C-alpha cells in the first residue's frame, strides 16, 4: 500500500468515527444532521477510492452523485423537522420530538 492509500483510508475512518461520535454524544438535532453529513462524506470518499482502485471511475461517480442527492434530501427533511421542533418548543432537543404531532 502506498502512502496515498493509507492516507485515504485513515481519513475515511476518522471521518466515520467523528460522525458517529457526533451522533452519539448529543440530542441537539442540528449537531446530529452535521454528524450524518460527516459520515456520509466518508462513504463518498470510500466509493471514490474503490472506483479508483477498480478502474471504474464512471460507475463510482454515478454512485457518488446518487449519494449526494440522498444526503441533500436527508438534510432538508431533518432541517424541516428541526424547524418545526424549534417553532413549537423553542428548543432543538431531539427528546421533544415524541410530543411533535401534526
């Protein structure tokens, strides 16, 4: 393995760990959205790296575009939920989401 490959793998694993840590340590919904986005960027990095290794960059790029679209949809839906949560309870605490109806 070259230094480039080790750097890519280490960066990906660190991004996944940072995203998971962000998801586990907080109840603030904006921080959870950021943690999901960080972990998804690591997945995107791994897919690009896998495409580079296999020589199928076209296929990897199409998967990456799909992942980016899914990321945006998740972020928009969670942002809408967080806005409703803040409007109703003046708090971004995820534990209040059980009370949210309508």
